[in-house]
C-alpha cells in the first residue's frame, strides 16, 4: 500500500488531481504539509493525503461520502 497526495477541487465540479505517490508515511506527510503551506489562502482546492492499495482505490475512497462523527448530546 502507498500514500497518495491529491489536489481536490470542489467547484465547479469535483476534480481529483494526483500530485505524488510515496511509500513511506513520514515522507508523504511532510510533503503534504509542504504543499498545503504553499497554497494561497483563497484557493478553491485542498491537498489531501490518503493511504490506499492503488490510485483507483485512493480515488474511490476520496469520492465516498462519509457520515459526520457523532457529537456529544446526539443521543
């Protein structure tokens, strides 16, 4: 499994752009932080890192809609 770094743009349509692939978490994490720091604050895209078996699997995981985490008092 590898770590994939993507640029995700939501507007006007959701687009995923693979930027890099890393085998080691520490390298991937440092690079993702570096890319985020270099982005303009008004940028419409976000940098995301994901751990997956393949590029296709990574894109599938990034496109899945996840439920919000339960909040205190939700019961």
